[in-house]
């Protein structure tokens, strides 16, 4: 996950990424702050070395928001609320990944434009997702409806492309 992403963007970590990275790790298993740092270093082949000055204050904010909890052994565990947020982020990521795959089919020019666009959209999505706990139910529903509608458009577009290829194949033969 992270190594592929870093291979594209270098060492630049967008705002909000660390928060979501920690939630994703803690969804897999409880970890200490040091284990989170070590895991990031290993997963990126040393390209990203988050400092304790980044990780521990962030863990404190996640605790305050009720997204994680700390146990006596110093390990942090994701809460149900944290799992819900992480799930929303993963859904948005999957939608963007599908859109990215479609855009890659456009060609190299589209590929570079797409990469830049996806990075920008990811930053916006991260900001929105990190503020879900501050959104009203109406705002959350609008955000969810938007994502679902975009996924439907993407699925319809993929179906049309498949149908067009079938017609082209028949015309050629």
C-alpha cells in the first residue's frame, strides 16, 4: 500500500496521510507508537521515517477523538468509531483507485494528469474524512451520496466501454 504510493510521490507525505495510516495499522492489530514508526520505515524501505514528534501527538489526538484507545501495555487499539472512519476512507480509496485505472487507459498524458489529480483528490478526501466526526448527519449523507453516485458513474462508464469493445470486435470480424 504505502510503498507503491511513495514510489510515485517520493518522500512528500500529504496532510492527513499519517492519521489514516495509523488507523489502518491499528485496524490490523494493536501496536505501540514505536511499532508504528518501525512499521512505516520497513514498509517504505526507509523512504519515510516518521518521527516520535509526529506519531505521539497524533496518537493523542486520535485518543481524544475516541478513534483509538490505549491499553496498560502501551499498545493502542482502534475503537468501533475508528473502524468506521477507516472503513469510509478505504471505500473512498477504492472508488478513486477504480477511477485511476480508467484514466490510465487514456494514455501516458492522461496518466500524469491523473496521478496529480488523484493526489489532490486524496488530500481533499483525507481532509473530509478526518472531519467526519464533526459533520452533521446531513453532511455525512451528502458526502456518502456523492461517493456512491461517482462509483455508479464509473461502473456505468466501464460497462459502456466493454459494450463498445464488443461492437468493435464484431465489426472487425
